[in-house]
C-alpha cells in the first residue's frame, strides 16, 4: 500500500515579495518590503527584494520548470500592492491580469494553485495609517479579500489567509512587518490579524462557497529542556504563545482562558469588541496549513540566562517567569544555524491533528544553504535531498499514525530572497543565477534536488 494518498498535492512554495521582483512594473504600488533591505538591521550591501528572482518576467519559464518536476500544486502569494492601489480600494487591473495569467498557466500544466492572500508585503498606503498595529488594518484586509475572492474565486480551490500570523506577533520587527522603532503591543497586533483572518474566512464562504480556506502559521513542537517539572511549565507556556493561541482562535473561536489570564499577569490585555467575538466564533477553517522548519526547546529562565538571550527568528523567545528558548544540542544544524529535527516534524503533525482534527497541508519546510553553481552548470545539493528524505519519511509515519494530510509544499520551488539573509541563503530546487551584489543574468539551473524531487513525485513519495 502506498504511504501517501493517491491525490496527494506534491509541490512547493514561494511568496511574491521574495520571488517576483519588478517592484516598479505592472502598476504595483510601493510596499514596506521594497525598502526592507535598506534598513540598518539588514546585512550591509545586500540587494534584496527589488529584483528578487525576477519571477514577474520569468513566470512562464518558472511554471514550466515546476511542471517538469511534476508538481501537482504550487503555493504562491498574491502581492497586495500589485492588486490594490490605495486605501479607497482602487483595483490595479494589470495586477489582476498577471495572477489570472499565472493561474491559467498552472491549470494548463495541471498544477493546482494554492493562494496565500497575504505574505508580509504590506502596501505603504496601509503602513502609513498604522499597518498591522491598528484595527484600520482589518478594514483594509476586508476590502482586499473581497477583491481577491471576486476576481479569482471561481478558479481557486484552496486559499491560505495570512502567512505566519504568529511571526507578526513574535518576530514582527525581525521579519520587517513592524517598524523597528515602534513600541507595540504584540498581542493586540495579533488580535487585529486574527479578526482580519476571520473576516476573510466569512467573506470566502459568502463569495466562493465551494472553495476551502485555512490559516498558515509557523508551528513547531516545543520540548522541555530537561525533565524538571518547572521546565515543563515553560513548555506549556511557550507552546501556547508559539503555537496554540493562533490555531485555537481560528479553530475553536476563542482565546484560551489561560492565555488571557497569562496576559493579565504580565499587565497586558487585548481589547476585543462584542462584534469581533461573534466574527471569531463563526469563522472556522476547512483545513490547517502550516510551515515547519524546526522544533523549539525551552526552559524556565533565570535572571542570568535572560541577560544572555540573543533574538533571532529561530531562537530568542524569552519571557521572565514564563519561559525561554534554548539551543538543543541533540539536533544537527543547517549552515545558517537552524536546528534540523525530522522526528519533530512527525511530532508536530501529530499534535496539530490530534488537537483540531482538521486535514493538514504543509506550506513550508526546507533547508536554506549557500548553494554553489559549478562550472558545468550543476548544483550538488545533497544536503537538501537528505533533509527532504528524512522529513518526508517522518511525514509518511505521521500519516500511518492517522494524520490526515492534503499536501506538501516545501520552501521553495525556485531560489528566492531570504527574509533577512538575502539571496546567499537559498532554498529552491532550481538555482537562480544572481548574487548579492551582481544581478547577473537570472538564468535558471536545475539542482540535483530538482531531479530527485521529480522522481519522488512520480512515485508518489517513494524513492
Ligand atoms: C518563513 C517565511 C518565508 C521564508 C522562510 C525561510 O518564516 O514564511 O517567507 O523566508 O521562513 O526564512 P528565511 O528566508 O529567513 O531563511
């Protein structure tokens, strides 16, 4: 018997601002991401998102490469600033055409489009009125959602609301969606996003009732660092703020009383209106999509350990009296220091399914590396093949455990610009010939993993 369902969606992911480039083409208005690489916190000299991988001018060729790999699905994001011109909701017809053409091309190649509605690229006209830090954001997101559902709703079967909603709250300034000089209440910000997501789900049901819609946070199992009971308390605490609060609200319709109480203890609160409570209750998803890169290990912090915490995307959660993430010396690391935990992938799948019992789609998973283009045009990325082999084996075990899965769309289909490491950190099955300082010819080259993934898809997960 095959380990994966017959109609399993094998594919891969990208996001508009990291992949498209062409920020001045096709009537796109400016977004916060157009200038993110100019921020002082961004590694010096890196040319980033302005040109990205120039997918905007290579989309047909890129879809052809995906089709050659045998993709059954492709997850991409629609760029909000390519679609809406201003806060009055004026539509950019060229933007609509671009995505309609892309979607049609995918169908031509029998690839199911999986659309992320919003992946970090906040238009400047929204940032200027407070961005994700005010509830004006939810109104703007509703306008945008309606445009998406009305223009693409007849074609799209799977919608994803907001990429990594939890990372806005946990690492907003690191990923660049919140200005680094702004003081914020992360939990209020999270609440605005939760309401925006809920409204989008309600609208989706109304405008395109046969479509399916789900959230797409970044989820990972949280391990206690030791068998000390207090470290387990830290595990429960960080599990809540790292994972469950975002899925509980969308799947169960309310925040857990322990979460609300925990905020109170820290002198924080979220303002929630009655109307919002109702919306949140009536906006359940059809499936859960999530991104998985690694697990998190935590302990109860001491004053001394808190002083030494370094913040980054992977580590860096630390809350006095609550919990602190620490390195896990049992796990191997990528060249960029991210922990690799394939068994943790099975654990995470089990936990999410057990808690909500909704089908799961993996929308990101993968290894960022300094790939090398050899003189003969080859890229030997065995480390990537090995990473995927181990994760896919664990996914098969999770399915055998009883987890219901729709598909697997690792990060990324083709090389694109990393959120904060530039193009030197590559993820794709296809190499894009550019580097940090030189845009070169943007030519596409197939990596060894391209051929490996093609075989794997052909055999529905067996290799
Ligand atoms: C996720 C984001 C992606 C992607 C990925 C890898 O958090 O959804 O946009 O970039 O992480 O992260 P990075 O590019 O920082 O290596």
